[in-house]
């Protein structure tokens, strides 16, 4: 429920900040923050999928997490 909703919001945030140089008060770009949060969210979702024996979905989600980790 809430984790899926968070993923949707951070995916929108990621798209809004992609290619921008907007930064927070610490100097980190908002796109970097979006990547970090999406990496964590996707990892949580994949863990839940593995608990539910949804292996293919978990693999797909972990690949998304890896993409965010590399980008961030």
C-alpha cells in the first residue's frame, strides 16, 4: 500500500528532476535524492515480493533498484 504509493510519488519526482541542476540546502541534486529513495523503495518492494514467492517480479524490481543506485 504505502510503499507502492511512495514509489509512484518518487517516480514522478525523479521525472521532474531528471536533467535539472536543482539542489537542496546541502548541495545534493534533487535527482540524486530521488534516485536514492527509489533505490531503497524498490529494494523494499523486491524483499516483499521474494517473501511472497514472486521471483520474476522481484528480479525486475531489483533491476530497477540497481539502475537507480548506479545513476545516483
